[in-house]
C-alpha cells in the first residue's frame, strides 16, 4: 500500500486533536485582559505547549514518510499506536490546566509525552526493518541523539514532579520546564531527513542522465 492514505488519515486525526484541545479553552468571564489571564491564562499556556508537541509530531511524521516507499500491516498498526498516544493529549492537557499544575496531573502529562515518543520510535523502527538494509530512513536517523535526549529530559521532568515537593508546585514547575525544553529542542529544524532526501534525488537525477 502506498503511503498517501496513511498520511491523509494521520493528518486528519492530528487536525481533530488540535480542534478538541482548542475547544477545551474557557472564554473569559469578563471583558478585560485581567479576566483573560484569570480565566484562560493557564489553559492558553498548556494548549500552546501541547499544540507545539502535536505540530512537531506532524512535521516529523510528514518528513519521515518522504523516505518510505510502501507500508505494510506492521507500519499501519505502529502508526495507530502513535496516533492513540497523541490523541490522549487533550485529556492530559485539560487535567493539567484544571488542576493548576498539580503534581499528579503533571506526571500523567509527562508519561503521555513519553508514551508518544516511544510510539514514534517504534513506528520508526518498524519502517526501518520493513525497508531493510537499504533504508534511507535508517541513514537519516543515525544514532538519533536528539530523540534520546528528548526522552531523558521528559523522564527527568516526570521524576521531578514525582519526587520534589509533592505538597507544593516546585517539582511540577521543574517538570513543565523540562517538557518545554524538549519543544524548544525540536522547534529548531531537523535537517537529517532533508539532507538524505536531497542527496537521493540528486543521485536519481544523475543516474537518469544519458551517458556522454
């Protein structure tokens, strides 16, 4: 099966997830900026963070499938696993907002982020195995240092929320800072796949040229 149907389905699911998250935002009860901050300030911040996470997954998913020729059943199921984890973002985001960054919801939110990251790695691994030794994705991913650093930072955030100041908000604040740091890390454009795509296209053009 070609990748177009999988990509279209995934794009639709991610768009729905973003829509659900924005519908969770509460409009201000008054008409002043102070009312916006008091009523929706926390919700806007958590929505922005989760929106950026969804956007990063969409961006990386789109780039990854540039290097995939066809998909089989294993890839379809792995992709569904990733979408399932991301589909929990509206729930965990809303819980963090309504609890005003209480430790337990912040931990659950971090676990959700870790699960989505693991699901993405599983999808990536299944694709590489399907493509075999000549997988362009394998070449592009390499040691995947960025992905490993992201997992470590998110895990550190979960542990901070679990172990530091359980009766207050210090650990939760450190955890949210860790989750935000991962977003900052991934907002910086990742050129690995782009480089492989360009090189592969150049090789194909050169191979198609008639011999002198």
